[in-house]
C-alpha cells in the first residue's frame, strides 16, 4: 500500500512539473508569435488611381516577409501580374489593373499570409 501511494505521489509531482514546463513553453511561443506576426501586418501608406490602374503603397509591420496572396476590389478578385513579397518594415507596391470610373468609390481588400486583411476605401475623383 505504501508503495502504491509513493508511486501515485511521484506520478502526480511529475505530471504537475511537466505541465508547468509545457505551460511556460507554450506561453513563450505564443508571445513570440504575437510579436512576429501581429494581428494587422499591413498598413496603407498611399494610393493613386486613374482610368486604367490603382497603385497602392502598403507598409509591413511583421518581423517576417509578408506575401500578398489575394486582392479584391469591390468584391471581385484582381489578378496580380507578379508575386508580391514585402520585407519587414518596408513599403510594397501593388498595381491593380482594371477600369476605374471617376466619381466612384472602390472597396479594396488585401489579403496576406499573415494577420487580418487590410481593407480601405478609394474614391476616384
């Protein structure tokens, strides 16, 4: 009986210790991921628009390269002519070809592999 109680106490102490070590590891990993991959990795810096294209300048706040995966203008997918990767703390340029009409508002959504999509409105005056 004493051996069973001793074994139970030993297993209990081992499980609690392992749980504490795992908790610390998971907590540290989560905190590092939050700083490496913030919820909003992209910020609009500027844009220009004319009848045939919309040029968007966006800044990356992630500490890793950010690849633009999809862009939507008014809920329609825009074909990207080339792969766009933005380096940490740098400004990337996205050129969206299409037909743009004066006096119209456009809703632009830029999706990347990291964080939430960047959404903003553009008015072609």
